[in-house]
């Protein structure tokens, strides 16, 4: 390690003559070593855990959800081709396909976002602000696996410039960076982030071709009687992909549980199934598409990071125990969502007594569908945009849970409610803290007057 330290010291650029190169050097240096600078005067809290290492802890907490999401991308892909319908069948192929599908998204988000960060840091003469380490990983995690790379680049640039640098950089933004990127795609390119096909990764990139993953699927389709559907004909367009897949597997639609529930209630989710015929044995095997196990384990279409609920809960526990994520926000968000969902169930029985409706989906299943748990663990707990007071965190979390559930159930125009709910409460977080602080001040003033 001393050899690396000496090498970095020798190549350090001059900060005045080469500010951009020095910013690059400083970012790499502080990634490997703790900064050498120390506080000079005043009262400060000193700790060995700097901002960069705090952010890395958040990234590490997401790794379980990341790995599970990668495998699920491969599972949904191969299921659409009539291959490996079981959750544990072909795990190696599923992981390889999913990883190579996600890595380009992560690389693009980091290159674009960090490039902008480097530019602003060099212009201001500051060190690199490490907050984007988490945002650059979160942005791909909350996107569909098939979102175009150029779209990720534009969304990342918009989020970093408008939602972060315009407010002063790390620690000054009022809106969650990753959610700002997603909401940009949602409103600017709605067809790319809504509907059914966008949640299934059906294409192949250059890495799939180089490593033989594409050839594996081509050989499979060439060896089965599939009604004239060849590998090439699967890719006429995104919409036709679903129609062609239905020739290969019976009953598969690619719809998400939320999409089915919005159109046919909870019974539509329970009844969803598909049949795959083994090309060797000619034996038909029926799979329930959204069993309770599949909902918990994340075997369903969706964004990359939101799928496996056990993995997300594991990450949430890591954040809560380490103190990086607020347990008050997590708990109150669950309570707010559950309270509104129960109220919806009661109203549903009154309004639609003889009809299966989304409003009647059991409240406990609402927690395992979609991105609720991921939003609770990794989005709502953003320490910069959330409320800072203990009591304020409780109101903040309750607001997200309540607003998000209302949007999900009562507004069919939006497939999920947590993105808008969190951004909505981001705006109100300073106001919540203001009233909490004023309440504390008035209570103390009253106590002094009594004495």
C-alpha cells in the first residue's frame, strides 16, 4: 500500500495550473485513502467514517437486491422464450444474461454523472463530492432493464444538473437525485417506462453475442417446433415480441402484478399462469406466474432493484442498524401505507361488494407488489432530502406511505405511486421540520414561563 501511496504522491497534478486533472487525481486518491486534511479550528465532530465511506455502505446494502434483480432479469427473459420456466432452472444463464444487460446502464450512469461532477468540482476548485456514488447505482436499479442507454444518459445529466448542482451540490439538493432521473424519463418518454413490454428485457447486446449467450437462445429456438417463430422474427418490434412469445409459451403476457390487479383485481393476479412444453420430452409444465412465493422472492417483471423483497429487507436492516438509514422513516412509511390500504379494503367492500377491484387487493399483498419496500429502504431514507428531526421523520414517512398508496390504487394513469409520493414529501420536508422545531421552541417557552 505504501508503494501505491508514493506513486499517487508523485503524479499529483498542480491544483492551480491543472484544476481538472487535480480533481480527477483527488477523487481517485480519496477513494483509496482517507483525506489527509484535518479541521483547524472551531468545534467539529471527528469520525473515521467520511462521506465516501458512508455512501459505499449504502451501495453495499443494495448488493443483495442487485444480485437478485440481475437473476430475475434473466428469468423473465428466458421465460418469454419458453426456456427455464422454473425459478431455479438455468440460474447460470439467467445471471449471465441479466448482469450483461445491467452493466451498461451502470457504466453510463457513472460516466455521465461523475463527468458532470468532475466538471463542476474543477470549476469550483473543490474536491469531488461523493454523494453521486449512491445515485449512480440507484438510477439503473429503478429503471426497466430495457431502457435505452441514451435515455439513461439524458436522465442522469438532467438529474445531476437541475436537481443537484443547481442547488449547490451534495447536501444541498431538495429532491432525490435518482428519483428525479426516473421522473424525467417517466414524463419525457412515457412509452418507455409504462405498459408491459418495458419490464421484460428481450434484446441482446454485443456482450451477449461475444460470450455466447445469444447463440444459446438461437440454438434452442432452432431445435423446437414453434409455429414458424424464428429467433429473428421475435424482434420485429417490442409489441410483436409479446405476441410471438405467446406462440412459444401458452398464457404468458408479460404483465406485471400491478397491471393485472389494476385491470382485473386480485383474482387476476392469482389466476395468472403459463405453460411451457419441453422440446425434448414434449411434456407440458404449468407455472403459476405470481404465487406468494414469487411475489416475495421477486420472480416477476419490474425494475431491476425492486424485485426480491427478502433482499431489500436485508438491505434495509443493514441501513437501519448502521444508522445510515432512518428506522423512523421506514416504520412510519409502512404504517402509513398499511393504514390507507386497510381503509381502501373497507371502502372496496362497500363500493364494489360483488366485483373484484384493485381497491380490494389485501393490504398485506400491497406491500409485496411493486417497488414499495425498495422505495422505503433506499429512497425515502435519503438523509439529504428527508426530514431531519426525529418527529419530522415520522410525519414524513407517514405522508409518503399514505400518498403513495392513494396514487397506486386510485390513479390508474400511474403504475406506481412511490416515486411521486417521495418527491412530493421531499418538497414538504423542510416545512415539516420547521413546524416541529417551532413546536419544540413553544413548548420550552411555556415550560420556562410556568417555572
